[in-house]
């Protein structure tokens, strides 16, 4: 009985620590194309794009989209060349890190991969 009690307290403690570690880092902000496109880096909206990233990744099939479709969805990228569009995500809620969403295109102008950079 003592072992069950001991392990119960240990598991409870670990869950509390995980909760504190994740607090503020996981949001359920729904992706909104118009809000994304109008985003300005300001103190009141610093993490808005970060907060929308889970919804964007989970609800939109970015791979296979054309450059025109991406621009319609996300607006004009902060940086671009023939094969990469880069969108600023702002400060990442983890210290001084800053984030970017990079979309990689093939020679036909379709998304073949995307990466979220935090650093």
C-alpha cells in the first residue's frame, strides 16, 4: 500500500511539473487568415501568429498549395525567393527566441515542405 501511495505522489508531482512547463506554450487559437495577414508586431499581439500555428498546421494542407494559394491564405511573405517563402511569427514565448514559418517550393511552385523555426 505504501508503494502505491508513494508512486501516486510521484506521478502527481510529475504531472504538475509538466503542466507548469507547458503553461502558456500551447494555445488553441483558431487560425484566421485576415488576422494573420494584418498582424503587426506589437506588445498586444506579439504571439498571435505563434498561437495560430497549431490550427494552421492541423487544419490546412499546406503541402501541395501553390504560391498564389499561399499568398491568398497568409499574405505576402516577409522574405522570398524562387524556392522559399518566409513568414515572421514574432517572439516565441521562450526567452528571446524569434520564430519563422518557412515554406519550401518545388520547381512547379507548389509547397513540398514547411518548417517552423524557433531560435
